[in-house]
C-alpha cells in the first residue's frame, strides 16, 4: 500500500477497488514522491504498479529509503533509484543510462527488488526489461520501499492487488514508517 504520511506535496492516497491503494497528484510541473508502507531488507520482492492516468511519460517507478527527498523525483538523490516513463534510469540526481521502453497511461510496470543479489529490475506489461541497477547493498542504507514519483496534474498510479510477492516484507526495520490502516 502507498503511505499517506510518507509522500511529497499534492499527493493524495486513497483506497481503490479490492485492497489496492492509489496515489494521485494535484500539482503540475513539479516532482513529488510517495513511498509504500512496507520496507524490504531481504529476499526477492516483486510488485506491480498500474499507471491509471498520465498525459506524459514524466512518471517514475522505483524504490527509495526513508531518507529520500519526497519533494523530488525518484533518483533525485542518493537515497532513491528510479525508472522514468521516458526510458531512462536515475540515481544521485543523474541519468544513469537509457533503459527499457516508454511507459504511461494504461501500462503495468513490474518491479523486482532482489535484495539477496542487490539488484533492481523492471518489466512493462509482463515483458522483462532486465536488471536496471545492481550493487544495492543495504548494510548502510536500511530498508527500501516501493515508490512512485509524479510530475503532472492528474497522474494516478495503483499498486496492483494480488501481484505482490514480498518475502522481505514484515521484517522489523529501524526507522520504518508504521504500517497504517491494517
């Protein structure tokens, strides 16, 4: 689920159909990020994000620590890693490389965070895109949380119910946001 208490400005978190939570954005032409409620420190964790609404490809899917700047994009600092719908990867406020395919309205982006191997990979509509980031050593970073970053008014994303396979969830993590609404 998305965390209404751990998100940037102008993001609204709401319960969708089933147990999914959606996040929507009401500002325009400024970045804001929302984190998931559960952080991961071990295992091979998978989830999917459906892009419910987006007029542009300026939307990120990825992961972040609790120390990430939520008023910028994923990859906008050393505490987050993001895949933008414009076909690129970002970390430490820099474009790491071109990657994957464009994505936007109606697409489902799969995320595979393998903390046993230290890798982050994505898929688009079921097509695996390969490893995006490696070397995600958590010894000094703490837990990583699912995250989405918005830029344009009206963008909306939903965590797909039933698509989560997260053996690394639920581990006790220092400084983790409390699970809400359970």
